[in-house]
């Protein structure tokens, strides 16, 4: 009897930990079925690098939603860039958070004439024509980027969602901008040997951090999506799930059969 009681208590505790926000789910309906162009509709072979204005123009032209990434510079500018460092895309040394905007705007993307855009530039260009899926990159505990992002979005009239691997971002939004629809990004993070601590990566993998961030949706890596916590969040609690990154027609078909939103690169587009 005691074993059964303990098991039921543990099960209840576990379900409370992974439970998403139960309100506002109806507000997610306009986004369901959306095809999100991962970092814009990029193709570096054609001179269109990821997270560039050129990639965003192409996505708008084709009518796709846009997934993009933001960082905060040392002097407080919100820029659109994926990696923590410049090495891969710009061929230079340096971390985004350690550099000023004046330095970054001189950097070219993947050997093209495209440069790192300000997030405000992207918002002005998109102007509500397609929805945005904004991934907040916060490599430390510093949440200043959240306030900067919120200030920009307060003035923006288009449709958008915000997501992050860092549950501190979701927690900040929960407290300070509860009206913003927020998503927990995740994958099999325990395979990584990178920071943060293993326990934190374990909690995010199994969506145990949902108790803090209370996401409206989950964004999970398709390859890692056979996860009991993800299944329960989707089927027991009814939270929408986006999957990434879809590069083939087979991956797209699987995603459309099992999930609600689809983050793709060109190979996965119809």
C-alpha cells in the first residue's frame, strides 16, 4: 500500500513539474500548422546566409513564418545571430555578448555582402507580414536581453512567439510579460558536455523546468522527440509542439503526422 501511495505521489509531482501553462492555449491556434523558415529562407550557396535580411526577404516572398535568433551586445543592442561566437559565420574571434554594435556591424555573413542585422531592423521590415518565432539566446544568468526584447515587442503589431532553451527567459516572461506566448526549446541535452550543469540539462530534456517557465508550447528536436515527457505534455496537457529542423520531405511528413508546427530548412519545404 505504501509503495502505491509513494508511486502516486511521485507521479503527481512529476506531472506538476512538466505541466505547461493551461491558459491561453486558444491563442496558439493561429500558429498551428505554420511552416517556419529556420533562420530565414537561407541558402549560402546562392549567397543568402542564415539570419540575414536577404533570408528574411525570401521567406516573406514565399509566405513562410520566420524563425530567428537574438543576442544582446555589450552596449545593449539586440542583434539577430545564432552562434555565441563569430567564428563559424563571420570567420572572426569574439563572443557576441562581449562586443559592441559598432564592431559587429562591420562583420560580413558567410563571405557575402550581408551583415548582422539589428532585431529592430527586422521588425521594421517584417511589419506583421509573416509570423515570427524568436529564439532568445541567453548564455548566462543575465536576463537584460528579456527586458530589451519586451520593449521592442511592445511597439510591434505583428504576430510572434518567443522561445528559448534557457528557462530563465521563460520565467522572466511569465513574471513580466505574461501576455507573450512562450515556448520551451529542448532536445536530448544530456548528450552534450557543455554548460550548464548536467542536472539543468536533464531537467530541460525531460521538460521538468516547465514548472518554472510554464510554456504555452514546446519546441523539440525531431530526432529526439520520442520522449515520455514530451508525449505527456502534448497528449495529456494538450500543449502544441513545434519540431526542428526538418531538412527532407520524409522528416516533414513525419512532423506533420505527429506535431503542430514545423521548423524547416529548404530541403523540407513543399
